[in-house]
C-alpha cells in the first residue's frame, strides 16, 4: 500500500520518536549489506585482531552470541516499540477495536505472504518451499503482541512476556523427545527441532534438524516483541526524558543479569530462540534504544542519522526488494570497468557499490514521499 503523506523530517517538531526510525534503519543496514562490507574490510586488513572481530558478523554455530545474532531480535524489538504509538494513534483518531483488528489481520497476512515470496513461493516448487521465515515470524509475533496490547494493561503485557519465556523453557526442559529424552538441547535432540520435523513440510533453515524460525521457537519471539512494547510504553509516557533514559538502562542491566543466570541452565541460542537469548538480545536492544534516544531525541544530534533514517522508513521495502531484485547485477555493471585491476579490493568495492545502489533506491522513495507499508 502506498502512503504519500508528508515525508517525516528529522527534528524535534517532526512529531515522531526519530530514534526508533533511525534504529530500525541502523538494524536494516547490516542486513542489506553492511555486514558484508565490514567482513570484506576486516579480511582485507588481515590481522589476528581483525579476523577475530570478523566472527562478530557471522551467526554463532550453536550456543553463544555474536553481534550478528542481535540483528533479527533487534528488528522484532523495534516492531514492538512502535506498537504502542501506532495503536494509541489510531485510537485517538477514533478507530474502533474492530477496525484495529482488521488492520492487524491485514498487516499480518501481508507480512506472511511477503515472507513466502521471499522464500521462493513464485517458483511454485512446493516440495522445496520454506514455509516459515523471518517475515512470517514477525507477522505471527506482531499479531499476537498487538492483540495483547489492545486488550490488556501494561502489567499484564509484562506478565505475559515472562510467562511465555518460562513456559517455553519448561517445555524444552521437561518434554521428552523420542530417542533423546527430555532437556536435550543439541541440534538433533531438542524439542523445537522434533516439532518442526513432525509438523513442517518443505525445507528448513538454517540447521539440518529444524527451522531457524520454526513453530515452537516462535513462542518466545513474542516476548521479544513484548519487550519492545514495554519500552514503547515507557518512551511514550509523560516522564522526564532523563528518567526515561535511566529506566531503559536499568531494564537493560536487569535483562542482562537475568540472561546470564538463565544461560547456565538454558543456553543463549539464536536457533532455539532460547529464553536467555531473548533477554540477552533484549538487553542490548534496550541499550541501543537508550543510546539512539539520548543522542537523537534528547541531544538533537540528527545529521549523522539521516542515512539510517532513510533506510528505516522503508525497511520492509528494501528487505523484500533485496530478496526479489538483483541489485548485485547493477553493482557489477557499475563496477565492470574497475574489476580487472582491483585485485584483493574487488569484494570490498562491490559491497560498497551494492550498499550505495540500495540506499539511493531508498533515497529516491524518500524524496518522492513514497513509503511502502504492510
């Protein structure tokens, strides 16, 4: 759906919490090529420290946490942060609950369908179709979180987030898997993988025994969105700005400590979206939100944020477009005359041109006041 409303401007009179849009763009930057750019740069640098740092731009093999493991939960956290603003805005505009339910349902279906397209639905190869994925997880978690926000108080939203994490932990620890038993958290023996094998058809990603965005592991991802929802409520309150910053810092510290304690019995694991992973990623998400809010919305330092802001306003557009259209072909056309003499710099230049092409595409939409939303 095309929205030709006035393009938001970065500034205190824009009527937006600009830090949320900018943080969304910062997050999407790494997805559309920022991680590749930095990986190529670190490999070119080729020192023990740079090669060690490069592991932060790749997912953990199983248990553990890297910077790149933060990207997806951060995006879901930001989606949750935006929810109180979006719902309150519609309620103030006179929308009924029925209208809100219809909007939420339409958005959920659109996101899920776009996820199927990203996963190759138009190839019509249903035997090798991946039925769940990034956008599908966002759609499901967004839908449930939105229903919870509309129908419950802040207190019950927090209780629900905690209950989902505890319930998921209990299921993973206590329900036995045939041939392995209960509480086995290996790739082949965990309950989430067993459920995917029994209920999901098609192919899996990104490990052999279950789907990275599988059925059971979607449950704790709802809590990831709800953590964002709680942050959105906090930021939209009438409390002083410095109090909001302090509250985010305290929440981040509490989440980090609880995550590290929980990690001893339920390891931080992106593939399983473990409860400790939700809190650990949530802690870093809270810290980033706090930093962006303080620098942009309180201190007013906005010029540096414009590139990320442009990406953040059309994050869904570039995610889908990057999966469907071949931006790399355009990149190679533009770089064709330089490839023969670039040598070891070739991957770095190609990554830089690719990012530039994608950003200029988004900047064109920004200047034309075109914002594509589900």
